[in-house]
C-alpha cells in the first residue's frame, strides 16, 4: 500500500457533519497513530526538501498540529495564523468571504521580515478561501511564499484554482 493510501485508510469519514450532506474528513484517527502522524509530517515537507525555508506557517488549528512538528523537523521557526482576537501583540488582519458571511485571519505584524521564505501548512484544502486570505496576509508582511502543503485536498471543490500561482501540494485527494 502506498503512503497516501495508508494515510487515507486512517482518516475517518463522518457523514452529515457539520451539517446534512457533508462527509467530514476527521483526521483525529490519523493523529492518534504515532507512525502515521510522523509519516504525514515527513511527507508534507518532503516535496519542499530542496527549498530554503525560514518559517513554517500553520493555520489555526489543525495547521498548528501538522506545521509545528514540520518546523522542528526542518530546524526552522513556526508562525501561527489565527482567527481574530487570539494573538496578544499587534496584528494584521485579512478578511475573506464564506458561503454565508465572512471571516478573517490574523498574524503578528512583526512575525516575518520582508523576504523571508515560508512554507504554509494546513490539514485540508477545500474551497481555498482561508489559504488565499493567509497568503494575502503573508504577502502584506513581505513573506516569500515557497509553497502550500496540505494533508488532504477535496479536489472536487477546485480550491487549487484560487491559489494560483502558488505551488500547491497535497498528500491525499478526494
């Protein structure tokens, strides 16, 4: 069994969550398997192994779970991108549209020095809105985005199109 299939086998699908008609991809079953978690983290960064990375950026909250160990593995820093009101120092905010309403992400304004290389990590690429807002935020602080890496891509939602021209990688596709 290849790595993607092995990891996919450890993801639980929960029908009708968070609302009827949705088949939620629950990664908690993968996270509790130490070997699978290590394999996932290793694979998330492997396609960027030849790239200089100053920081791994993780999006709240599952991006933290996958991004922090990747940063440790790479020997670089980790920067959180959070929902509004969660960071203690001065922040920059980027709003984005949802199907019904809007949301925002924030980063400390002093988190990155212009030109530093970042790899952005999240658990799932769905419609791409949260990642697009994160990339806009990172560009505002002067980051050079090396790539975007995801454990899961819901390819049928075509979120990858919203993230052009960034390099987008994912381990598992549905």
